[in-house]
C-alpha cells in the first residue's frame, strides 16, 4: 500500500506492467504454462487478446491445477478447446506465430487420443514452430506414439526432444535447420530395420547436439555407424548395442558417455573432442579408458564419475588438458588410483567423494581447486579421516591459486587444523572459498577459526559471500 493508492485503484505511474509493450509481455508470459497464460485474459480489456499472441504452448498433464489425475477427458477437452480458440483468434492479433510447443503426459494414456496429438502437431507445424518437446513417458508396456508424417513439413525446427515415441523408417523426414535432437526411450516401428535412429540423423544436416538415452538395439551387421559432419555434442546414456558402434563425427567437440553395454565404440575419427565425461565406464569396454583418453589429442576438460578399476593405476597424459574432475557419486565407489603423468596446461582440479581415492599430480601452473569431502562417513573415526585427507592432499604437488572447500559440517572443516599444525607447505593457501551446510550463529566465529588455521590467507569467501 502506498500514498498513491486512492479508492483501491493503483496510480498508473505505479503499475509498471501496464506500460510494458506487448512484445515484452508476450516474452514474459512465454515462460508460463499455457493454462496460466490464458487466465490473464480477465485482467483488463488490453489483456483480453494478449494470450493469442504468446508464441509458446505448454500442456503438461501433471501440472494442470484443476484436473484430477483420472480426469483425462477434461484435460483433452481443455487442450482441444484451446487449440480451436487459438485458431479463431489468429486474425485478431498482428503476430500469432508459434515458436515452441511442449506436450507432456504419461504414455499409457496416449492411445485414447491419437487424433488430438496429430491435430496439435499439425497446428504448430503449420505455424512454423521452431521447438517441439514431446514427452510421452515411454514406460514399460506403454503405448508408443508414432510420429506422424506431418512432421515432414516442420522445416523450421531447430530443437526436437522426443520421449516415448516410435520412429517409422518408412517415413522420410527432413529437418534442414535442426540443431538439437534428444531421443529418450525411443523405439522403432519396424523391428527388421535395425538402424532407424541413425538413419533419422541423416535428415538433419545441421545437427550440432544429439542425446540418445535408454536405447537398445540388436544390430544385424557387425558394425553400426553414427555419421554426422555437423555434430559437436554427443551424449550416449544407457545405450545397449550389440557388436560395434562406430561414431563418424569429425567435428565432434564434446562427448558424454553414461553407461553403455556395446562391445566396442570406435571414436578414432573424432579428433576434435575437447570435452569428455565418462560415467560407469567399465574395464571391459573397448577401447579401454587409457586408450580412449590417449586417442583424443585435443582433450581439455575431463570428467570421471563413479569409476572403479582393478588395475594398479589409471594413467592420464594429455598435453592440452586444462581441467580434471573426479566424482565418486556414491559411497559404494571402489578405491582408485590416478596418476596424471603429463598435463602441462592443467589449471583446475575438482574432487568429490570420500577419500578412498588417491591421485598423483604435478603441475607448474597455479591450480584452481575444488574439494568436496564426505567426511560424515568417518564420524566414528576422526583419525582415519584425517590421515586419508592428508595422503590425498600431499600427493597433489601443485601451487594453488583459488581453493574451494565444501564440507558438510563444522567439525569436518576444523579437522584440517591437524594437518596445518604440522606445517605442511601444500596447505599454505592464499585464496580460499568455503561452502558449508553448517549454520553458524555468527559468521565471525568461522572467520576467526579459518584465519587461525590459514594465517596466510589473502582472500576469503564463505558460502559465496566475500569476507575480505
């Protein structure tokens, strides 16, 4: 309430929203679910038609507030009525184009209204839609929606994300402008065509980002090829392909592998990879982890997640490596020893796990480091934790620039004092960032404790707040 309010009416100078141009209001409303966008029509005469020009459509069954979970017909009717009214209102606004379409509902309901999905896609394609997000679950034994041929006309698409759909190899799609493609729980309609997903890629000459998640395929040939001249980012997430997968993407820059059960993945033609992230990369995989790293000459950023090895040591050598991140993810991680033999350009090291991990690393550069400790595993054995932390840090023969330490408890941070008392030079940190979940009544108490442990500090921040 302000002095400018008279009789419950807010002065125009106070109501900033009324002064915003329609284009800016459309942009703001584009971040809301379509249900909420439509409700704005009751605000004023000016807002009565604004929802017709909002360029995004978003229908999510689980988020429709007034629809009960079992009341599917109400949801279908709402979507159908919206589409019909949007069509009627297209002549009432200057720009009624649709840039983004999102439809999200459990796939086991989809079979009842295939015609509705077809009409929705036809409507947005006719309006030159650029982004389509179609999530139909893809649960076990669920209905899989087969992409209609109307998508042949979606020549303006730049982003296509699909879940719980079938790809029909008899359809010849063409997406000349498509930049991003995500396929989650996708099936092929013809079980005899073992290459439908990768054939689908051939219709995307401009594709730069590809994510394939939860995909199983029994290849009829000994080798399956994934080919693209434009691809820059590739994620293979829980992929089960028999025999060998050969990736022919000479301009690939980023590769993410999250568990795969292929006999072999061949990246020999991908010489431009700079970013590599591996999760659960088993020893039995081909190529081996060491061979894969050595085959990427331009590797700059390497992330290793939940990795275990029975080998004596995992050796890493890369002349262009700038950052290395290791994340154990779970307390079940098996101990592993990593030796960075040669990385003259290394600038950043991040470690997150309990300290059943050993690394040997030397660098002449100033290293920015981040250490996330899970010391709660050693609540009953403080000495054990301190010793493990010491042996972990002492092998990092580096000169540190900015060090970020993330600990869960106050006691975990103060355990470092035992190491500092022994005056080990590797703990003479000058720039420290502390992130902790522990709540301090007075920040000054933590500051004093940290300064007592590290009197050499020149800068200090606590939970992203700069102290000095």
